[in-house]
C-alpha cells in the first residue's frame, strides 16, 4: 500500500470515529471548487409611490366643517354631525344658541356647565336667571340678543377646558358670527374674553373696554365688550359696581347704533 492510500484510509477511519459513517450525497462534494455564480433575482417593475396623505388636525377639520355651512341651520347640523372632538361624545346635549338671531347683539358665554348641558341652552339655571336680571336693568331681554357659548360641549365633570378643545369649537363660533353679522359682541367670562380678544390679561383688566374682533368673512371688525360672568357677579357683591358700569357702556353703544 502506498503512502497516499494509507493517508486516505486513515482519514476515512477518522471520519468513522467521528460518526460520519454514511454518505448523504451520491457524489462527493469538492469543497475546494469555486462557488457557482448566484443567479440575480428578476427585476420587477417598481410600483408608483403613493402620495403622502397629510394628517389634518382637529382644529383644521372643524374649520372645514364650519366653512361648509351657509346658514345658521346648516351650521347647527354640521355641529351635530361633528364628532371628531371627544367632548361631543361625552356631552349630554349640544349647546348652540338661544334668543333672536336678527337682533345685532351676540353674547358669548363660558364653556357650558351642568345646567346648560342638561337643557341644551346657553346661560341656563341660576346664572341664566341672574343674566336676565342684569340685562333687564338696561331694558333688554333675551329677545333683544342671541346667546351662545365659546364651545358647544360641556367637558366631563365640569373640568377646565383645554386649549385644543377651545380651538376645536372656535371655528364654529366664528362661522356663526359670520352668518349672523352682529353689530356688537359681548363676552361673559374669562375664556371667551381671552379667546376673542387674543389677550392673556385677567378678566378684571379686560372688562369694560371695547376691542376689535376681526371675523373671517366679514369686511369690518366687530366691537367686542368683555364683561364679568353673571355667576361671578351673583357670588361676588364687590364687583357689582363694575358690572353696572359695563351694562351702561353697552347701553350707550346700543343707543348709538
């Protein structure tokens, strides 16, 4: 036996000792041979890229819904159908408006409270009764104004409204003003005063002065007078002199129209 055959037998014996005692392929594999060239995958036609769909925020969706309404009735229908804001799903009733839409005076109140949420009317309950007394002192009734709210839904449990929720309701309020074309606007409470004047001052600093409210779709700004909320006036006798002064300011402006 030559040396090569002896080496091959030794290698075979070593493989048997390692447990490689069975051939799995019909032909031996040459591990030293060059690997076959890989066949490239077929080139498939590239699908056209889909256009990116921009995400529209809550306020923008509210703006689209509000601008589609051309009458107060259509605006009410749009608000009823607008369920994108979570508050619309938790509120008992939608608080839209009450009073005379043709009077030229719009009073914007705070976020609806429990009484407003239950009745569906702005300025309901004890605050509403006190408001009626306030305006009666200068010869006005609900038939002489239109009452509405900053947003039409009550937050759950009467919690503070968030800025995002205010911005969701604001397009509907501004569209309402566009459709009504009032000659004067009165805000009652801190939130409507700050939102419509664009100022962050306290209500005690804002009240009693006229501001210009520029409403989209109207050529001229609307004179806007911030006032104290009737519930605050009712509970705080020390501010009733300021409230009376604001009522006189409003009466003079109405007489000058």
